[in-house]
C-alpha cells in the first residue's frame, strides 16, 4: 500500500515573530479555546508519552482536565502502565494535535501527583459508571476474558452505593511544563515552530526553529 500521495497544503494561519514575546501558557489557553470552539467532543485529548524501567517509550491518549498555574492536570490509575512509568521516570511528553486548525503543541515536563483532596473532589464529580469503572478495573493488568472484567464491574454496580469512594490508587497528576513548542502548519512544508523553555528563575526563553 503506497501512501506517498497522501498530503495537503497548510494554509490556515501563521506564527509571526511577535509570538516570541507572548506568555506561552496564555497562548496555549487561546489555542485550546479556538479548538474547542470547533471540536466539541474529546477536544482536550492528548498523547501522553512516558518511559519506564525498560527504557522503551510508551504513548496513549488521555484527557486534559484542568489548567493550573503550575501545569496541566490529568487523572489515571496510579498502578497503570503510565503510573508505573511515572514512578520510575517523572519526565513525560504531551502532544496535542489539532488538525482542523493545522496546529500542534508539544510539551516536555515533570509530573507530580496532585493532592489527595483534589483527586477525591474530582472523582466525586464523575458519572457513577465512570467511578465504578475506576474501582473495578486494575488498569493495565492481565485478565483472562472480557467476561471476567464485566463480572467485576457488574458486581460493584449491583451494590448500589450512591457515595462511591475514590480508590487509593487513583488520582491526578500535574505536568509542570519545562518546554512547550507551538507548531503552525504553513505552505510548502515551511512550518512555523516556536519554542519556550523555562529557566532556573522560572522565566521563559523563546526561540524559533526551522521546520
């Protein structure tokens, strides 16, 4: 199967040199707002990449749930593959791809757990079925059949508890941004790429790189 002719020109926008002086967190919020205005479902999805003790990178799609001053928040099972990777190596990479706007954002950062109080507060806002899913699934662990998984879920579902407790092994992580790159597609593959890096004094250094 040849895919050599599968291409398009990127024409929607550009990143001028004036963007070198913006606040990257504010620009990220603006870009996300632009995307959410045209894509309603899973608009906060991003690819999270981790590296565990084997040295092999691993990626999966997760949902951004909060933007804080200190970084980007997502939730997961702490004993999942991503959780085990993060325990070994707190350096992660987040990739947002917004094809409708011909944009992507690449983020390198350090992950830390958010407070237990904040994790429990968010867990209480989730739909009951999602709460039950988090409780009944030992994420990333082997299971013999799908039926066994459904039996586990249904056993919790039948208990009928209205106030489900957030599992101790489930909660939020915050990605503290160390580097963020804004990519805007341009004609002739001469794309715009602007990178912001956090300094030791918590300021931002910015520069443009070639496509």
